C-alpha cells in the first residue's frame, strides 16, 4: 500500500492572500476602464464597442474563475473540460447571429 495521500489538485501559492488582493486590484482597474470607456463612447454605437466590452468581460471572467474559483490551481484537464465546450458554444452563437442577419437581409 502507498502511504502517500492521493492529490486531487495542485497546490496554490504560499501567500494566497497576496494573490487575491492583487487580483482584486486588477479587476478593480479593469472595471474602472470598463466604466470610463462606456461613458466615453456612450453616443457611439458599433459592433466594435460591443466586442470591446465582451473582451473586457472575458478577461475579468478569466481572473475571477482562475483565482477566486481556484481553477488556476487545478490539473490541466479540468480547465480544458470547461473551456473547450464554451468555445463550441460561442462558435454556435456566432453562426446563429450570422445566419439570422443573412435571413433578415434576404427578406
């Protein structure tokens, strides 16, 4: 028999409190940028503005899931198990939006 305990996930950093505060300040700065860009571009309506907010949201979600939900410290297969299906879902949504715009253009 093995005397070692089976490890389910990897160890986190030694000073997790410091990592959490660093992540908090990064998210705070991204939120300030998000709000500033929103008010600066309030009258400007474009797909680029929407894409910018989606990118900022994905970056913030990366930090939230990675640090606060401890996904950064898990084995590699678990994040891939979540990320790969989300890529397919985003691809499907993109195709549906393109198809919806195409059919409304034909009418």
